[in-house]
C-alpha cells in the first residue's frame, strides 16, 4: 500500500483512507487490495504512522496513539492448527469492555491445560498485532456442549462456568484477539473490543458484533439455519453465551481486521466501539469526526440506527464499508447477551401487533417499513 500522499497531514490521510476503505467495501477485489497491508510501503516519500511517530518523538509531541504504534509488534499472533471444535474454544461474558474493566473467559478444551494471549490489532511496523497480556498456565477442562436449542426461538447457549477473570487495566483501547493455546497443540481465537468512552475529534470504528453472532453456527444453529441446514429450522434468537464457530473470530478477520490495520497505519486519531454499545451508550458518537461502519454490518437495533442518524445530522461523517448495512432490524435482550431477529416469521414476534416498529424483520419490510436507504443512501 503506497503512503506517499501521507505528507499532506491527517486530513489527507483520512480522505485517502476513506477512499481505500470504500473501494474495499465494493467487493472481493477491494478486500484483496486491503490485504496488501501485509506488505510494507515502498518507494520514495512513502510514509506511515511509524514515520509520524518518529517525527513526534523528535519534537516531543508524541500522542498516546503514536506511542502505542511505536511499540514493537508480534508477528506470531496468527493461528496455527485449530483442530476439532472441541479441542479448544471459548467466549467472553461481555462483547466489549472499557479499559480497566474485568471480563470473564469461559473456555473448554480437551487438553490438560492452556494459556491465553491478548493481541491488540494494529499496524506495528507491519507485524499487525502487539502482545499486550499473557496468562500463566490454566488448567484445562472439557465443558459440556450445548444441550440443544431452547424454546420457541431455538436458541443455543452453553451455560459454561467461567474459567478465568481478566483485568484490562493495562490494555489500550482497540480491537483484540484472545488466542487460546492448548497443550494439545491446537489454537483458537476469541474476539474482544476495548471500547472508547468518547470519540470527540476522532474517527470511530464501529464493529458489527451483532452480525458476528447472527452468522455463528456454533451448536448447529444461527439466524440462517438449523442443525439440519434448513432455513425453516433456524434460530429466531441467538446467544453470545457460546463460542464462535471456525477460527473463533471469522467475521472479524474477514470483514474488519484489515480496516483496523489500515486506519492505524495511516495514523488516524481513532476510537473504538461496537453497534451494541452505540445502542446502549449513544453518547460515544458525540463529536466524532467520522464513523466507520465496518465490513458486512447487517444487524442493527432501531436505537442504534436513530443514534447514528442523529450523529450524521449533527455533522459526523459516515462511511459504510460493506453490503447490507443496517438491513435487519433486531432486538437486544437478556442484558445484551441475545440478538433477536424473526425475519420472515415476524408475525410470530411477540411484539407483532403491539409495537410494530420494534418487530424484528428487515427494516424495509412490513409491518412497519423504514428502508435503510434513508440513512445509507
């Protein structure tokens, strides 16, 4: 990726970033271009956030973000073998935390022990992650798999006991991958966002955690399919109280990671949040220069949409970097641990006929159509 125009300052970098990011949202070819962040820039005049940090060191004006990016990265953050799903897997009791808060990791493994490594995603001179924290050895335990889908919504959750509590006192804001390294030789990720309390004067990255969960087929069920693979047998509500399938962070890796790396490489002043946090704490949007809806950000609550619309009307720039943005209307229940979306079965939603604007189906669909194009264009 060529950074020769970075010499024009943060405004130019922001415009170049939004242009590159918008191209990335156009399709697979764009995502391939962003994957080029794996290769350092070259050529006369090439500049990066690391260059900016070096200049700031010489002038004594280093910001907290520049200090973070000047730290050495760890190229060994990527997964090796994941093995069978039950080899090692886990989930956290919160989608995001503020710096200094604790969260619990619920883990299961067939190995006698494992460790947890927390990697913050960024540029870091091309390594693209920094090791922020690592646990000691934790005794392994094979926790019981889900007992099957529960209730009329066919919701899968584990009920696993917490394995270890983690303190984020020394973790900078950002997007993290917790890597579980089991003694059986297998590894798997668990995503975590250390969110910002405010974004005034910064570019706010909004991660689509509800969409991650909507597509998660751990335990055989997602908002798209049931255990047999049929749409008719799908879940109508999905729970964060279960691991993600595959690598443990597939949707983040495919749709969001490259944008985080690029934004940090360009030295943009950044803040971090999730769509669920915008739903619960819309004040994070106040004064944000730009809001980036990352990747395939499909599942939104009406409250999240109203808050983003208000931020737009107050002067915040917005870039939608993926298809189907704000397409599905959802409801958050159980202390933000459950994503509800009845889709075409909206007549079975308990709110149907009682509170139609809250019925969970496509925003553009009956019984209370409100096409997402009024926000996205």
